[in-house]
């Protein structure tokens, strides 16, 4: 096994009126080792959907997040981020991956963030062959964050103060070799300090800011949200 998917789910105000449990019969069926973060009650729900698929569960509450200290500097947006709790989860993803790498229960080399309600698989079940294709995975660089773009275009130079949430480039699904985690976390922490109430500082905004200043750290595998799995089967 060479890749672990990292995911999490908490029942909060989100963009989809809590339709997640309608999707989990598909979106949580990837035949891949998972490290899954959630609160104690929700972990029991997730277990029903993951079944016998290899999954390591970690109990974690939002108030325990590294990003929780930024909650009073965040603002919600009805379309882009309907609750502060959702933004905390989005920005915590890199730190959850860090915890997964520290434990590395499945002894894998790569780690990928996989949304619990992955949009591209809400209406279809993923193939039951093991994910990912090892040959394809081994062709990926070990020294870069591998991502899909949030829109089918190159980096938008209009990405300026006051328009961050409208012009981000890096989507919320990505993977990388475990050796890169400390470098990525250190950089991400620095950019988190930019958070204020003048914009919607989602993880896509933070990653695009990092991309703007550190393009050599990034490798675009494909375009559009939730598309990475299609390129790795």
C-alpha cells in the first residue's frame, strides 16, 4: 500500500444542507486505506459506510483544531463559506494530514486529502479495484504538492487583495509524498496569519497565495474540483 487517504466529517452548517449521509454510500467507498477524523458520535456513523475497508479512526473535535485560534478572525459567506466552523475544517486539513503521517498506520509513502462528500462521486460509486493505480502514482513527483485546479484555466493574475475568494486557483483536493509534510505545514502556518475579516480565507485561498509565491512547490495534475481520482485509477 503506497497511499493513504485522509478525510474527516463534522456535523455543522455547510454548503449542502447536511446531505452528506445520502452521499456516503458512494463517496466513502474508495478501496484505499483511510485515516478518518471526526467526533466520537460521528465516527460510529462513518464506520457503517466504510465497512470492512481499511480505516483508522481518530476522535477529534473542532475545538481541538490548530486553526481554532483563528475563529474570531474569520467571517462566513452565504455562498462561499456559510459557517466559520466549515472554514476551520477546510483550513485544518493540512494539519490532519500531518497527524496521519505521524501515525502512518498503513505504512504508506503518499497521503491524499479526500473530502468525505467528494463531489465527483456523490451519484456514482468509485471502482472497487484498489485505489490508486500504483504505476500512475509512482510517476508523480515526490517534492511537490500535487493538486487539481479549481477552474479550468491557469493562475489568474487578478488574484489580489479583496478578490481572493473569487479568483483562487488551487482546489481543496491534493496529495504529496510524506517527506514534504513539515515544509508544507511550516509555510501554511505563516500564511494563516494573514486571516482577517476583509475576505473569505478558505484553504483554497491560502493555497493559492502559497502557489503565487512558491510555484516550484506545486504540480498540477488536472483541472476542476474532485477530479484527481479519475487520473489515478
